[in-house]
C-alpha cells in the first residue's frame, strides 16, 4: 500500500512541477505555484513514502524541464523567476530530507 501511495505522490509532485514551470513567467503564477507546492509539502507527513516521494517527483520533473529542448529553447527561463524555481527545488529537497524520521536502533 505504501508503494502505491509513493507512486501516486511521485506523479502528483511531477504534475505540480509541470504547473510550476508553466506559470513561473507570471509574477502571480510564481507566487501561487510556490505557495501551493510548499503547502502540499508541509501538509504531507514526513517520510520516505510520502513527503520525499512528492518532492522527488517535483524536482525530477523541474530538472528534466530545465534542459534545453531540441529546438534550442528553454521551458525554464534564465531570469529571476527561473532561478527562483530552481531555488525552490533546493529548499524542497532540504525540507524533505531534513524532516525524515530518524532510523530506529536495532534491538
């Protein structure tokens, strides 16, 4: 059951990443995408199967969309908004890894 939830959250994170890249050029769109992404990450319980899966999907999709297209153009702009999206990705990774539960000691 956890694996199914992780796959669902991975896909939800990827969809949120696509929406973030699509809206990042508009000032209100960047704010909306950042707030929605951070709200989703904070609302998810910390753990390998939940928060980290969502953040991994988000970061993998945004990272994939940051590479240049075959036509030579970029989906993620190289300006303040584009770098803000990349910075948000770093904040999400630090938040997801920093809040992972501590490993339990072996008995």
